C-alpha cells in the first residue's frame, strides 16, 4: 500500500460548484505534434468539472482506494505546521501542481525517506529541487503538453489586452466613466509590430502560430533552431541571444522553463536592451524575472506593460510589488488550469500513477528526472540544479 499526498488549490470561496457554465468540452485526440492525449485505463471524473481544487481530488480517490492505496488531499502546503509537512514522513508519492506549488525543497525531500515519485499535475517542475530528487533517485514526472495550448491562448489574450489598453478601458465601464481619451492614450494596434518569443517549445511555437494572422513580424530565440520549413511557413527570424531579440521586438513573451540557466534572465542589465515601451508577457515562471526590476521598468517607462500569471513565490504575498505596479495585467496563476486543461492533466496524472503501480515504463515525454539524472522532457528542456530558493516566503501569504 502506498501513501499518496496530493496538494491542490483551495475550493471556490462560495463552495464547490453544483453546476457549470457549459455542458461539454470539445473532443481533442492529439496535440499539434502528434502526441496523443493522456491514455489512462479509465477515468472517474466528468471532463469539464473542477478537478484541480481540493474537493475535485484530480478524480483520483476511487482508483487509488480501490487498489488499496491511501490518498491525502490538502491545500495546506507552507510553513512548518502545514498538512504537507505533517504527512510527508511516510509518503511514497507527492502530487503537486504549479498553480499552488508544494515546494519540494531539499529539506522536505530529506524528511520523506519513503518518497519515490513526485508528479507535477501540469507542466513545469521547477518547484521541486531537481538536484535533490536526482541525488535521492526520486522520479519526477509532469504531464507534458496537457496545458501548453491553454497557456498560448492566454499569452495571445494578454498581448492584445496590453497593447490595446483593454484592462483600464474595462475599468472605466465598471467605474461608470466614459473618458475615451483616457482609454486610448495608451492604445495601439498590434498589426505590424515585432513580436518575439524566448523559447519556441510547445507553448512558444503555438504562440507564434496564433499570432501569425495578426500580420506581425515574428521572432524567436531558442537553443535549438526550429525546422527550416516552420521558419519559412511563419516567416520567422531566429536570434541566438536574448539581447539580439529584445533590441528589435515591441512585444516579448517568455516561454522557457525555469531552471538555473534561466533564473532572473530578465534583470536590470537585460532590461536595458529592450526597446523603450516594449511589452513583456511572462506566463512561464515568475522567477525568470527580477521582481523589483520589472516594477522599476514600468515606473520609468522602459516597459509599457507587463502581464502574466506566474509569480514567485506562489501564492504571492499581499505586498508583492507586482500586485500594484503600473500598467500591469497580472492574474493569479490560471492560464494552464482552465477546466479544459484540468481534464487533461487529471487524466495524465492517472496515467502516470497506473504506469508506476503496474511496473510499466512512464511515457518518456512525461519524465523530468529518473534514475538519478534528467530524463525525457527534462533532459531536453531543463538543466541540473535547484530553482526553489526563497520559496519559504510563500508562507507569508494571507487571504483577505
Ligand atoms: P517545452 O519543453 O515544450 O518548451 C520549453 C522550451 O524552452 C524548449 O524549446 C527549450 O529549448 C526552451 N529553453 C530551455 N532553456 C532555454 C534557454 N536557456 N534559452 C532559450 N530557450 C530555452 O515546454 P512548454 O512550452 O510546454 O512549457 C514551457 C514552460 O512554460 C514550462 O516549463 C512552464 O514553466 C511554463 N508553463 C506555464 C503554465 C502556466 O499555467 N502558466 C502551464 C504550462 C507551462 P530546447 O528544447 O531547444 O533546449
């Protein structure tokens, strides 16, 4: 019997939903590169319902208990008195998600002697100390592709929201105002602008494809070049350095994982190389950016806008400067956890658990760490080391 500890975000303030805005989800069989959607033997949930909060339990309880395992689900993850810390000592598997991350630091891993696997129900395993997992021989897996397209849609939305000054204009409506000049004094067309992505992986490439019809000039920076046919199809300009990309782009979107190589890649020095008045969208990870440098660049006008849904730590303390800096379009971390995405990552988590318990290989594309080294998607997109430093600050969050 295995003990599985699953950390999920809180239920809605008004209680777990009794009904939903829509009755079904569109049927999608494959991701754009041909990878199949998750293939668990069965699911015990209705796609389109809230699975990612505590009462949704990722739809796992029936399956785990029927197979004699114990499931503990909690949102209590920060501080020494958290339920997560209390339950870790005999846990075999920890399931967490990036939206409300259970930071699996080296200290926590050391306090979990039976821990064999950490599953990210989503994409982005930077909240786990990958070096500590490698050193202990713990498997780390994530549900690759489950929400890449969801995030890309969010990026497209945020680019348009910033460039066209949507959020302040919407606020005029809520506030009963009608000053058109106030709304449009910062409003532009996206058409013709230079738009660049840092990383053209699953999300970055999708963003490029979604933006193509806006007649923008598309750029990307990545360690590996895309196939020539894709570069031609999208009329892409490749840059081999961040500086080269940011010098020409009006809009920059970050779409690489957080790992020691990318931590704080946007900082006071690199921000100087942006065009004055550029827009920066970051739905990848908060720690790719130096927190105070972003706020300062918005104050000075070096950046015209910043939007995204990723912070560090999460949840962000009430006094996090990104809550109050000017010209931002921040949301809590939601882009990869639409109801549509939840159905995919709940099924993917179940697939990973079935493989583990049945002694079958976990899909290579889901692996981040296995056998003491980076593996699968981890070997391609991450670098060894730890990016969880400072996560204890999440304990300062207090809900109003
Ligand atoms: P992929 O693995 O498909 O793509 C990641 C890309 O990043 C790869 O192309 C990789 O390049 C590139 N990359 C890695 N390091 C660097 C670097 N130093 N410089 C430039 N490029 C680099 O992942 P996804 O596109 O699906 O997801 C990307 C990230 O987005 C996730 O790791 C996660 O942090 C975040 N995310 C956020 C979500 C949200 O809800 N906000 C949800 C899902 C993901 P190469 O392979 O060429 O080395």
